[in-house]
């Protein structure tokens, strides 16, 4: 399993060296956008609309748009200056709480935690302590320069860290439109609905739930491959220096012509003035 982060879990004076592994993976079937005419992948470039040229990462700075087309520029040094002094490689448990106290709406992504070299004993200690107290650790961690709130809990004898949203990132339910405050429910309809729920009640067995659309899409792709319904993208033509030079010469020529056209009226005006003075 790929290690995406190394650091420590800390609670009190205890530090546990750990590795972070993604607990989930995106199984979506990735479809590329192709040019309908030649079936080549569409290329997305970073183009400045004002300078009309492609730009690289070294030409990009970060900015916050506080109103339309008005930006506050933030240099790398500015962002470094506001970083917390805490280690970026630390999961600091700040509180211990009950899992049922956190509504699922707060949960974001899940990661497995494994002990790093020399951390097995302390890892097992935290795991058993969480199990006996039936608590989870509420912690803070910095991932990709973003400070995240997270919980550390047990899943099948393994410590799991799950990032959770901050309270101000969860939208208020009061903003949801057209929610009836009080509804008159017919008793017979309610009883029927409860009977239906009872009939459909089952133990949660995740293995029995599958992504039917993804399965059908993969089957369709395989059938097209087997039927030789495939397209091969053409290699894009590489511009030669001669072509580039010719293009540059033509642009220069056009620019020169435009300059002469603008200068001509001024010359005629001067000649007319001279004739008038002579007369």
C-alpha cells in the first residue's frame, strides 16, 4: 500500500511514528475528451487572455479576488509567514470525544494509519486505550499546506484518521428551501410506511452493493474493443524552426505595413499645408 505521508501522532507527551495511506480509491472510469474529427485528445493549456500566450508554472502567482477583477497578490513568502510553528508532520490529538457525537455530515476522507519504525508498541497502546474507553481522538493535521480537522479511531483493529469539515464549512440546514415546518401525516399512511421500512430492514453488508453503471460502462468498452471499434490518435505535428521563422517574418511584415498606413495621412497633410503657404 502506497505511503502518502510520514509523521507522528501525539497526545500528551506520547509520540507515535506513523505512515498515512489512503483508505479509499476512486473507481470512476476516466473518459478523455477527444477531438470529434481526428479523435486526438484535447489539450488544455494555461493561456493568458491578455498577453495571448501560453504560460508556465514559474509565471504564475497566487491572488485572492476580493471583488470583480481586483486581486490581492500573495507571494510564497507571505504564505510562509502565517504558517503555524507546529510541525507539518504531526497529528496532534487535542480532545477525546464519543464517535456518536459527530454527525456524518462532517466527515470527508479516510486514511489508514500504520506504525512506522519503532512505533508498534505506542501504536498498540493508543489503539487499546481508544477501544477500552470507547472514545475517538479529535486532532489537527496539515495536508498539502491546508490545516485539517480530523478524528483518529479504530476500524478492524487498525487506526484510521478521517478528515472532517470545520463547522463553518457545513452549510446551515436553515438555508435549504421549501422544507415543511410541520406536516399533517395521515396515520394509516404512516403505519404503512413503517411496515415497508420493517420489510426492507437488513444488516449492513457492503459487499452486496455494487456500482451497476460502472460495471455496464466497462462491459460496453470491452465489447467495443473486442469488435475492433477503436480509434488511434494521431501524433501532433511538431512545428519546425523554418515555419516559426516564416510566421515571425509575416507578422513583422504586417506590422510594418500597418505602420506605413498610419503614417501616410500625416505626410499628405504636411504637403497640403506647404502648398497653401506657398500660394
